[in-house]
C-alpha cells in the first residue's frame, strides 16, 4: 500500500513541503523563502508566481531527497496561509496583480463603510466573521475596483479568484480544478458557513462576481491529480491531491484536537488560537471568529478562533529590521539574562490589533523604557507580548463558551522557546503541552489527505500518533500574574490611543 503523504505547506514567509510516513514521522522536508513586499505603510503583498515556483521546487526537492518511487506516494495534502487573495487570468494562468496578503490593511476604509451601512450583524450571522480588512472579500473587491475591465472579465468567466489553496490546486492540476475547501472559503467574508455555499447577497454587496469564485468542497477528498505537464514533477504525475485545509485548522487537526473543547495555539508569523466547537457554529460576542475547521466523512467541525496579527513577526523585526539579534533563538538567550521585565512592555501592533480588540489604528509600541533598558529588555518584552496576546484570546474563549479550557496544545516556530512557553502557562494558569513533532500544520494537511486515500483509517488511529515533548505547568504567584496582565492591558490601551491620535497625520 502507498504509505507516504506529501504535505504542501505554503506560509506567509516560506513555501515548504514535508514528507510523512504512516507513523506520522517526518521523512524529509524542503523550504524556500518568499519575498515580502510592502508598497505602502500597512500594505503587504506577495508575488503569486513566486509562491507557485517555490512550492513546486519544495515538492520536487522533498520527493527527490526521499529516494522513494512515485508509487510510494499515496497523496498530496495542501495547507496554506489563509485570506491571502489571488486573482488570475484563466487562459494564461498569470495573476492580474500581486497577491494581497492576509496582514494587509489597505481596505480599512471599505470595512468602515460596511460597518456604517449596518452590515456587521448580517455578515456575522452568515459568515461568522467580523468586518475587517483581514478577510479576502474586501481585498478581492479592491483588486476589481482598480480597473473596471477586470470586473467585466470576471463576470465573463475569464478571471478566477482564490485564496492560496485554490491557486495551488488549480496550477498543480494543470488548470483542471478550481476549488476551495470549506475552511478557506469561510475566511472570505463571502461564505455562508451553516449552509456551506457562497452568499450571493454578500457577493452583490461587495460587487464580487460569483462566476470567479471556486467551488467549495470538503477538506478530505480527491480533488484532482498532479498534471503531467508540470516541469520537475513528472515522476509525481497522477498523484491525487486529496486534502486541503487552511493553516490554522490544519494545526488544530494535526494536534489531535478532534473533540469539542480541545484547543491549540500556533506561534507563527501571528498567533492563532482555535477551540474545537464540534458541529455547533458558535457566534461570538467577545471579538472572536467562527469558521469551519474541517469537513470529514460528511460531517463539519467548527472552531472559535482568535487571531493576533503579529507574533513571530515581532521576533523577525528584532532580528532583521532592528538587527538587535543575529538569530531568533538569541531572543530567548537575552530574555533569560533578566530576572524581571523591569517594567518594560511591548505591544506588537505593527498592522493593528486583532482579536479581541480589532483595532486597525493601534500601532506597535514600547513602554517603560529607561536609560538602563537594553537589548535584553526589548527581547524579553517581545516574547512576553506574544504570551499576553494568547492569554487575551483564551480568556475571551472561556467567557464565550462558559467552559474553561483545561490545557493548551502549542505548535509553530516560536513554541520552541522554553521561556515563552513557561510564561504562557503562568499567565493562563493551565498546562501548556508541546508535542515532539511541532510541524502540526503540515501534519494536519497530510492526515486529511491520507484519510481520503486509505493511509489512515480514522481519527482514532491518528490520535495514537500524538507524542508529547514537554508539559509546562504554571508556577507563578497570583498577585504577580495579575499585576503583569494589568500593566499589559494598560500598554494596549495606550497603543490604541496613540493610533487614534496620530491617524490623521500619517501618510
């Protein structure tokens, strides 16, 4: 039996491919960076052709390094940065412009108009989302608004839209298949998450032609097969593409959070906390989002989600823009040289604040700096800020569901920080569980593809593959915890005030 699965993991900063065996172990992997484009303050773009080319290189490399034959690969599963918006010409396969990244805030004015028009509740009830530039719908509208001919071409079926999953599947199948799984569709602000179909009224409100939208499909099924026309992948021609899921629900699945009440947080470019709510699509009153987590064997699972836009990106900022540290792990080393934060706090609101604040005007800020503050204080403040963000998200989920989350499973690049994981456990007052294999996003995509092709029999078998690296238990005094959180919330409010005061003076 074919017993290996390739997970395609297309993220915000890199394109990766990871080969998993039937025991859920990584056999080999490949990774290529992608360029971040910042044409204006608050704007973020990617070259969709670079996304494609780097992903194809990663797939080719991981297969060649494995030494396996094409008959050994059962399936390919895809997971991707969500909300990042691509529009391309159906005939040529070329994008009409750069992809607009999920972090981009260029459509803030459009979102303000939608809110003023009284559409917040209408959109929440159908899509489970708040009105925010984060989501694909207003990004797509912005692209079509730039040139009147684009919307006309879209209505004629000449242009296609997709999040990154659709873009990759369409290209990997040689232009044969234009689909998006329910988890990605539910991040567009155009998708009815209860009826699992595009909301045509919302499409009309945003003036988005339904003709350009992909077909919504479950997360685990054979969508199509690798085309023989793709250079470098001829050995994989005919391999089924059998799983697709957005990166955050993929991590929830990869962490084995198959039951309602289980939660995880991914420490990536941003922080993303998801709580499995089962078959119930809970609407939030705490600034959280409701999305489809996955659809498997005819059953849909939903999730409550809180998103912090900047987490690992703040560590990258220290390394690349500020050049305070030579590598990300140096942040930990610097932080651990201090016994206390000495009153220094950082709010990583480079592109505004996500849940539970949803403030597009807030800006990144340090507070409490003195002449004695140095690199170590800045590093510690950045690490602590990430844990504070997650604490706010989990607290909102506890209030929303009236059921305490009893543990938090963690993954993502920044979760290797023992300092931050211990601080996270102290703030939450619950165990933080880090798995041996932290590539849970890719694992989730692989598992869903493998379930569709018989590599694994079901979630019961997958649950047995989970291995724990370390459990971090809380040991902080309550007064200290309370003081830290109080100071953090004061810093957040000041960063929001600064954004409001300076909004009209920024170009």
